[in-house]
């Protein structure tokens, strides 16, 4: 197809050559451009100005965003806690042992809540106080210069909790036993 187009152009060359633009057309275009430039002189770029209020708003929003980012960064950098085994492996094992014993005893004590909620409430109030002391010691452990001493205090707290729970469970068992004995006496009569 391009061969046919080339042949057509070469055969009709004379007809294409007679269609040339006038010679003064470029002069007319140049005059019109000059006239347009005279009507609209070159404008200098004006510097943009910002009000003080706008600048302060932008600065305040940047400070707030940076503060939030810094706060989130600090929150994510909290220490994961102190590894008790690093302080004293023996104490760490004791802590795990007492914590598991206490958990089992608390489960048994919760069974009492079904039968005697008032008694459970009284017993649990004492345990809550001791647990709060334990949590405070655990927080102090991270910043204490004498971590072993704080760890011993934590273990002592767990021992006391275990003893209190044992006493509470014994009281409950004695109460239940006396209740059964009383029922048996009533049946015998």
C-alpha cells in the first residue's frame, strides 16, 4: 500500500506544488504575536504569602502527629518484663510452683461461691489484697537495684497466699463436716 501512495504522489507532484502558502503569512503571524505581547505585558510571578494563623495551624498539627507517633513508639518499647530465671533459677521454680498451687486452691474456693456467696466474698477480699501486693512487687522488680530481695518478697507473698487459702479451705471443710454431722444427728433423732 505504501508503494501505491508513493507512486500517486510522484505522479501528481505538480498538483501538490501549486498549493503553497502565501509569502506574507509568517509576517502576519509575527505581527499578531507582537500585538498580543503589547496588550498583555509579562507578568511577574507573585510570591505566595501565608497568614500567621495558617502557619501556626500547620505547625500545631505537625507537633500533634509527631507527639502521637512518639507516644506509640514509647508504648511499643515497654520492657517485656523481667525473667525470674535470670535473677535466681531456684526462686523462679518456686514462684511457678506456688502460682500453680494458688490457682488450684482458688478454683476449689470458687466452688464455695455457689453454696455460700457471703463466705466466698469475705475470703476473696483478703486474697485480693495479697494479690495487689504481689502485683506491686512484680512492678517494682523491674526497677529495683536488689531484684533478688524483691523476688524473695514475691515468693513469701505467694507462700502466705497459699497458707491463707489452705486455712480457708480447711474452714470450709470443717463447716461442711459439721453441717453433715448436724444433719446426721437430725436424721438419727
